[in-house]
C-alpha cells in the first residue's frame, strides 16, 4: 500500500524534530535529524493504521495514492545560503 501523508517537522529546542500529521492526529514520532525523523514516519504510520483497524475505523481516503506505479508528488523545504 502506498499512501501520501502530510507531515509537519517541528524543530525542538533541545535538538531533533517532532513529526505530526494534520490529517492523522495519532501520528507522532521524532528523530535527532530530519532524515531520522522521516525514516520513523513509516513505523509511526504502521502503528496508526493498526489503531484504526482495531477501532474498525477507515483511514482517510485522501491518503491513498490511486496508482501505485504512477508519479508521486512530494514537497521539500530546503535552506538556501
């Protein structure tokens, strides 16, 4: 299953990032770097999917990618010097 999940990476004062999703409020994870935080999203999503399944509640339809082999769109925020 391929899904598209909007996420927000929030820098923490002590370092690292907290990741949340406005579409899936149950999805919360973190990482010491942006890469680590993004890598942890997959595990966090698996846990959220299990919660929805246990509740017999469908995941939001808008997260599903229609065509698994089609193009994906992603957004990236980059810092320029």
